[in-house]
């Protein structure tokens, strides 16, 4: 609304300035206030932009988390069944692997002990052979002595 501030000219009189009435001032003022209010409501001050963006990002993140929370409840989906099947196969393979490792360690311990025994086996065998030769000589001597006694 425009307020006319022009000077009225009346014939025969000197021009006098015309002032706007209180009613026109108040309606103009109210119009400006309404415009300013709507401007402030529909525009965001620059100092509020980062917090609003951060708030929107947080809302998006919460929405994403809610969607992810719903997904596990869909246990009948083919993807979930496939994942469960693969997890079960992995568990079985891990059990077999662990059993094989245990058996391998047992056999490694057996081989280590046999190698240690092999080192001492040659000396034990040599000692037994010498003992047997000595006993054979003793036996032969006893046979000779017994033969001499019988004649």
C-alpha cells in the first residue's frame, strides 16, 4: 500500500503539505510487519544453517539405523537364508580344520619322539649285541665244561 506524501494544491491557497492519516500509517506498518514476519519464517539465518544441516544429517542417520534394525527381522528372505547356510558351512570347515591341526600336532610329537629315540637306539643296539656275544661265549664255555665232565 502506498502512502501519498504529495502536496495538495488548493486554488487560491498556498500549497500545504498533506500528511498521511494514522489509519494509513498503521495499515502500512502492519503490512510491513507481516512481510517481515513471513520473510523471517521462510528464510533461515546464516548462523543457523550448519546446525540445521547437522540436525538433518542426524535425522537421516537415525532413519538409516531404523531401516537396518528392521532388516534382520526379515529372516525368511533368500539372502538371509543364504548367509545362514554359508555361515554354517564356514563353521563346519573351521571345526574340520581345527581337528586336522590337532591331529597334525599329535603326529609331529610322535615323529619328534621317534627321532630322539633313534639317536639312542644305535648305542643300545651295539650294547645288546656285545652282551649277546658275551653270553654266547659263556654258553659255549659251559657246554665245553659240561662235555668234559660227562666223559
